[in-house]
C-alpha cells in the first residue's frame, strides 16, 4: 500500500487478472410468476473491476445483485461467485460466502431498532472473536470513511436518506469484503452528497481494489467514475489526465427487456452504434 | 378479490403447512448448531416473561376467584363446600392456568413477533441480515421460540399459584371456609398426572405461540397492510391452535394415565 495507484498500474492489473472473474453469470433467467425479468443473461465481473449496471426502472438491476448474493435463486442458468456455483448451494452454506461480499441495498435496509454503531458493527459482532475495542475502532474507521462519525449513537430513523445510504455503505465495507454490490447508491440524492458517494466508490475501487457491481440510474455518475481516479496522497478523487481516460477498471452494462444490450468499457460505449444506447447516453 | 381455483387453494394450504413445519423444525434444530444467540434469548425472555407478568398475574387471580365462586354455588347445593379447594386446584393446574396464560401470551407476543419480523421483511432487513452472513432463523426465530417456551412454563406456574390464592380468598372471605383446609385440600388432591399435564401444556403452547408468530411475520407480503394482516392472523391462528392442541394433548395424556 505504498505508491498511489496509477492508471497504468490499474491497466496492467486488469489485463493480467482478466482470467479470474469473481462473479460470472451464465445464461441466467428468472421470472416472478408470469413476469419474465431476466432472460439468458451472461456476463463476468473481473477482479478489481467496477461494473456499472444501467437500465430503466424495473429492468431487473436489483434482481441481478440479489442473484449474485444468492438472496434469490434463478430459474435456470449458473452463477459463480468467488469460484462457487451458488445456484447449487444450500442456504446454510451460503452464509459463509456472503461474509466476503458487502451489499448496499436500494433502500439502505438498516436495522431500524439498532443504532448506527450496532448496524455497522453487526458483522464484526457476528464473528464473535473480535474484541470490543477492535470493533469500536473499526466501526469508527468505517464511519469516518463515509464522514458520519458523529452519528454513532443515533438510530436510522433519525438520519436523512443520504446519511442512511452512507451508513449502509459503512456497514458493507467494515469487514473489507472482496466484492461490493451497490444498489443505486446515489439514487434521489443531491449532487453534493452523490459526489461524496461517488468518491467513496472510486476510493474503494482504486485504494482497496474491491471488485464491485454498481447499479445506477445516472450514467453521468458512472462517467465521472470512469474519468477519475483516487489520489491517495492528496486523499481525494482527481480527474485522469487527458489520454488516460478510461484507464481505470470501470465497465458498463446496459439491460433492456431482460437482455444485456451492452457490456464494455467507456470507449466502446462512446462508439456504440445502437440507437437505444445512443439515446440512453445522450 | 381474485378468485382462486380450488386446486390452487389446496396447493397454497399444503405449501403453507410445509413452510410452517420447516420453520418450526429448523427453529429447534438450530439449538444444536453454532452460533447460538444467548444474548438475544435473554432479551426475548425479558420481553416475554417480565412484560407478560402483570397480565398473567391478574388473569390468573381472577380466574381462580371466579372458578371458586361458580363452583361454590353448585357445591353448596350438595352440601360439599369442602371440595372447593380440590376443584379450583385441578381446574387451574390442568386446564385454565395453561390455556389462559397461553392465550394471553399469544395475544401479546405472537402478534408482537409477527409485526416485528413482518416489518423487517417488507423493509428488506431480513434480506440485509442474510446478506451480512447471518441466518435469520438462528438469530431471530430460535431465540424467540426457546425463550417463549421457557417463559411460558414459569408464567403458567405463577398463574396456577395466584389462581389458587384467588380461589382461596373467595372461599374464605365469601363462603367462610377455613384457609388451611382450603389450602391443604388443594395441594393434596393434585396427582402426578395433573402436574404433568399442567407443565406439558405450556411447553406445547409456547412452541405454538412463537413459531406461528414468526411464521406469519417471515411470510408477510405487501407492505404495512400485509404486516397488519400477518399480525392479526398470527393471533387468531395461535389462539385457535392452542385450544385445539389443548384438547388433543388432554386426550392423549388421559389415554396414557387413565381417567382420574
Ligand atoms: N420479490 C418480487 N416479487 C415479484 N416481482 C418482483 C420481485 N422482485 C422484483 N420483481 C419484479 O422484477 C422486475 C425487476 O425488478 P428490479 O427490482 O430488479 O428492478 P430495478 O431494475 O432494480 O428497478 P429500479 O430501477 O426501479 O430499482 C420488476 O418488474 C419487479 O416487479
Ligand atoms: Mg432496483
């Protein structure tokens, strides 16, 4: 953890590890009663990569994250997460795997009868071996990361929507999981708060090299992520130098009517000929 | 309201019974698997036990009193008022203590569990818990089931006891019975079979209250309204089940030990 990650470093890292996807969907289909939501979708998330998932409301973005977490089972297809076929695993065995994944729910899903501290500490307390001081230290660290240290003793109902979203992020990252799944982390937030959250995600990507799936409604946010990197020396997000744009491990995936109509990086997206995509990104 | 075909309806029922049985079975099986949540068990025990104590004491006392009142009138007619202690004690210990305590706790805690877990389902907190790597059946359901069984057992004993006192007060104050005579006949009439029945029932009822409450909570759908519906259904279902199981348990014990 010495030198700040340069764009070149990141590029090297992504190419050399491209063979080891942390999440792989193969021909996954799911329907809720008669409503078919995803049809035979396949994609890979490589180690260290952040993949932004787009699509109109109800296109199945949240469903993809829940499938990746094993919270819902697909009707057909195979989902590999960190080398395990989770479609064949029993619920009891999934809990172990899920501890290596952090998830930020669309509506935050904080435990409303626990304080912010207990929410963030939940996973650490469940491990039953970590000392109180260590838990407190890591909770503080995690909350400092999202700039909410002073809310530790408050209840989720006393926080604003944006603060809740950030607590949910703190809860997801407290154990430094290998994979992060963010469901609309900036949805319905003001530009200032969303920029803070985008910076957090970029920091996770560039400093902690976490692989992540990111559901978003705003393409703009993802463009910011693809054109910025986190400078560890200055401690903030900076634009990539011209010419190095898109040299961060950031890809895009667009869903439409149950299918993936685009999966690639920012250059491919900018040069796409598809009418729908052109309209979407304009 | 949508019309469902009879086969779909039957399938739904079979499915629910199956889901309920799975949940009920797992809630006990979890006791033998790590991790076990003692702190949550203690918290629930406090909530159920201490919280229900006042209503259990009140209903127990008045039930014992009214039992004495009613039987005294009948017994007086036959000139055998001295039997009152035996009537109150057998009635309280084998039947009214367990059933009324069960119904009280069902009304209070089955609904509480259904609404708490139901709200957690509709706000995705259950999914969040699973996503955090914690089994909700271990963390939420098992502690509730175990502490309800445990607490109902003791609440029933308390209810039996205050019921006897309530009966004694009525007999001595209103019918001029000797307190000592009442008390010794009440004690001496109790056989092993009565005590066994009286202590087995709260175990069964406690299990019913907690598993039914948790089942309706965990399977709540459709927002706040769904949670409300789950809450009412939990109370209705657990109360009806308590009374039905009471009958079958009594029948079974009688067939094992024979009639008194
Ligand atoms: N538990 C469920 N039961 C029934 N239908 C569901 C369930 N979850 C999702 N759906 C359906 O699946 C479809 C996709 O839902 P999903 O939540 O994945 O959408 P989304 O892309 O995340 O939308 P949004 O942008 O509004 O968050 C929707 O049509 C929804 O009605
Ligand atoms: Mg969604």
